[in-house]
C-alpha cells in the first residue's frame, strides 16, 4: 500500500547561466511580460553549468518520500542512457519503481534551463516519452493500492489521460491532487469541470487560472493580488468559477507574490516565505506536493498546509536544483519557529 503515487514527467535537466543574459520587459494596457534575451548572432559564454534529474513526477515523488510518505511514480522513460540513471535515482531515494513505463524506442525527456541573474528561469523542453504515456501503458490495478494520486502537469498525448485518471480515482475512492498544466488547460473549462469535481486538491498558477476561466487580473484596479484589504476582485471571480459545484480545495499560486487557497468558505493568503533566490526551478513542485503531504499529516488543516508548502518552496529556491533544497517536516517547523512573524491571512 502506497501513501502517494505521482504521475507525470521525468527529465534530464541541464542548467545554464550566463552573465550576458538580459531581462526585457514589455508592457501593454492589460498586461506586462518579461523576456530573457541574448545578443542575436553572438557566441555567449556560460557562467555556470550543471546537470540534474527532474520532471514533475520525479521532483514530487522525491519530496513526498523525503516527507515520510511511501511513494511510487508513474513515468515513461525512453530507450537511452538517461533512463537507467533516472530509475536508479528513484531507487536510491527509496521510491518504488514498479510503475515505471519503459519504451522500447524514443528518448527520455530532456530540458535546457536558462537561469537569469534574478533567479528566474526559461525552460527549453524536449518532452520525449513524457508526452506519450497511454492508458494501456499504466497498470491501473497497481494504482488502486494508494491513498493519494498526485498528477503533475502532463504534456502532449499524455494529457489525454487526465480525465481517465480523475474518473479512476473517483470510482476507487482515492484522494486526488492535480497540478494543472498549460497543455491540458487549453482544452478549456468544460473539459476541466469533471476533473476538478473529482479532485480533492486542484493547483494552478495565476496565468493558468486566467487561461482556464477567461479572466485576466487587471493591473489597473485598486486592489492588487496581495492587498492587505481583500482579495483582488478578478481573483475572487476565478475562484468562484473553479470552485463551482465541487468540494475541491483550489490553490492559485503567483510566484514571488505567494499563493491563495480557497475551500468554498475562506481564502488563505500566504505571502512568500523569506528566502534568498538562487533558482526558482522546482519551487512549484515543492509547493504543490508539500501542501498535499501537509494536508494528510495535519488532518486537512489548510493554514498549516499552506505554511509548510511556502517554507519548503522557499528552501528549494535557495539552492541551484529542483530537489537539493527539499527539507523534512521537522526542518519546516524549525524554520517557522525562527520566523514567528510569518502569518497566513484568513479572509
């Protein structure tokens, strides 16, 4: 019996940082966008370089295991030299590998992560076999032996599984957490309605929430995302649409602005936990999986869960890599003791 089975991607991540990178901001009436740029046609020196294993299912499985949960992962690996390295990494972390899907051809997922001097990153992703998980690849009988199924963002053909996984979890009384991804969200609100209805926890970022609900958070309104007075009215509308006729806990994250959880009654506003940002890669995976784990550990206490998620996410961004900064519940609680002023606002 597993506590959690994660489903999603596995990748070899190559981190590249260059002092020659520029951040270019472009503004319009309704939005502001930032771009990483390099001199066109030039040969650019690399300031820092490293490699690591990542992907949503791998990052979250390692975090769940680190937090004391018996974990397995459903990932699809290619027929290349990276595949056995990922499998061995999971084994070394104590994660069950019986649900790994091994393709007789194709490549394992691969990403180049361009890291800016601000700590943010742009990811160039080759999805590989991550985008080709099919229903028949998964042993659904094995999935019955778990308390939670955690679905990380699915890409390509794999996102067709989302409604099937949601249906399976509902039929078998398995708790379901979904970290929505852009590829699946493009299918729209109607498609996602039954998926959210089957979820216990549904997590997405502000841009994804805007895409799904067709609501933009207007920068010219008086109430900003983390106003001391109240929730931005556009955010309220997003939550109402996402929470309509279901019992899911909806969480919308917004990077350095923190996150808001909504349970149909109260909003839980979590500001960013203090951290010195080195790289933001893996912060979202750490936040989402820690929230799920903390909800299980703390008997569905949303305030404690979103605090723990914010702390672990902040720990990850202080280190170069998606998993190196992950900490245990004891370490999370120690950090909270050292920051007694950190508060969650409940509205």
